[in-house]
C-alpha cells in the first residue's frame, strides 16, 4: 500500500489550532492525489474528546500522545513522539503548521531522518511522485518553487495560506494511543508567557480591526480597541504603524507580518499597499474606512466607507453597541 501522509495536528490548551486543521485538510488532499491514507498525530493533554475533530478534516487514523508533561510544547518530547510515529508508519510526506512549534519541530525531525524540509509553504503540489513546495523568499519579494528531496518529505504550512475544510462524509477514526517515554533531555519548559495582554492569536481571530498610519498615533488605537471589543475581535496593524512604534510587531498584518483570514477585516486608515494586501486578502469580508476615495484598498474591499476614522469608527461602535444591546 502507498505510504501514508502524516500530519502534526497542533493543539494549544486542549484544543486543536486552526493551523492544525489546515494541515490536516492539505494532508487529505495530498493523500487523495497519492492514493494514500492520512494519519494525524496529536500531542498534548486533555485532547481525547477532541480527536474526533481530526476526522472531520479527513484523517483516516488518529494517534494521540497524552500526558500532563505534554500540555506545553516541549521540543525534545514532541520530536521524540513524532519520530516514533514516523518509525512505526513510514510516511511518504510529513506536514506541520509553520507555527513556532511546527517551525521548531520540522528541522529537528528532518535532521534525524536525514531528509529535506521546505518551510513556510504557501502551496504544495505532487508532480510525478515528487512533492513541490511554493514558498516566499527575500521577505516575500519572490516565490520559490522547490522540490523536496529525500524520504519522507517534510513541509511546514504557513498559517492561513491553506483553508481548513471539512470532508463529507466526515471520517470517524478510532483514537490510537502513542506510548510516551520521556527521552533524555536537558531542556525544561516551565511556562509559556504571552507577550502582551492580548488573549487571542491574530492568525486565529475571526474578526480583526486593523489600524494604519491614518490612525495618527498610538493613543488613537483606543477607538479601534473599543470597536474590536464590541464585535468580539482583536486589533491588528499595518507596518507603517508598527514601524512608527505605535503597535508591537506581533500585531502586524502583511508580507513581513502575519497572514490572516478572518471572517471580517476592518481596515482603518490603511492605504492597501500590496505588502499589506497579501497578508489579509483572504479575509471573507473586508471593510475599508479611508478618507481618500482613491486609496488602493477600495479596489479590493467588499465595503468601503470614505470618511475620517475619527468620525466613522466611534459612530460604528455606537451603532453596534445598540445593535448588540451592550
Ligand atoms: C519588503 C517590504 C515588506 C513590507 N511588509 C509589510 C507588511 O507586512 N505589512 C504592511 O502593512 N506593510 C508592509 N510594507 C509596507 C507597505 O509598503 C506600506 O508602506 C504600508 O502598508 C503602509 O501602511 P499604511 O497603509 O498604514 O500607511 P499609508 O500607506 O501611509 O496609508 C495611510 C492611509 O490612511 C489614510 N488616512 C489618513 N488619515 C485618515 C483619517 N483620519 N481617516 C481615514 N483615513 C485616513 C490615508 O488616506 C492613507 O490611505 C512592506 C514594505 C516592503 C518594502
């Protein structure tokens, strides 16, 4: 039988991450093309009830390593478990999300398997049995199409560049435990501390209220935070506002920031430069507020409001508060 496609279904705090589902969806697609099965590996603690979700995205078999010591990402433990699964199931392809954990793990397992890895891929294709990956280089100025040599072929997938899609009918894989024996390690993971007060990751938010140079200064982001709070979203930023020191780099959307695909993206005082656009153009609905009717962002926004953010945003917040009864 054709060797399976193996996917690391990343989780965080006993929930799968959206990027994990995106990887499982892409793994399903490649497995179908290769006539192979898809195996998903979950590592963490308290995930048992959630394993069924991996079947929704097409996994044929799901494997779980569950242990309190795996609740937080530990590079050596996670590598050890993944390598164990690889040894047992000999996959032809291994996919991981290009998150901090995925980007850490992929080269760790690649070096042990003496094989190639393509990182931060935005597209994958199977051509005559070869796996090709498209990935940005030189800060996104060019896209490279590379062939991944060696076996298995390893790729990390840029979050939000692939869409998580449920299969129909959903698969109902049984949950197969992976034994976990702690390997020798000199690494101790004590805690993960968030960089700021933000609770949600920008790449996983379903509503983003983003501000650009048009916000005029860091103090004015307050009106975006108020709007974001009413609609249950979080605040993002353009590079101009990050470079100005108004917002942290973790807020930056675009080519050299995060790629996002929320249900709703509200761009306030952002011109819509190509480098910003590539990071948010996959949003389902884009609303742009800009006082310049010729701003490029109106060329690809679904709804455009020509006006001053300092009038439009507070008015929008007021009306939405009434609408939600807040
Ligand atoms: C290699 C490279 C990588 C880059 N990566 C990124 C990236 O990841 N992300 C990114 O965003 N950019 C990136 N850039 C920068 C990008 O080219 C733009 O310079 C940047 O996106 C502009 O940010 P902005 O839209 O906030 O500012 P501007 O282009 O200055 O636009 C400000 C907008 O605000 C409007 N405005 C002003 N005042 C108001 C008001 N009161 N009410 C309403 N509207 C108002 C103006 O009409 C204008 O359209 C990159 C550039 C390079 C060269």
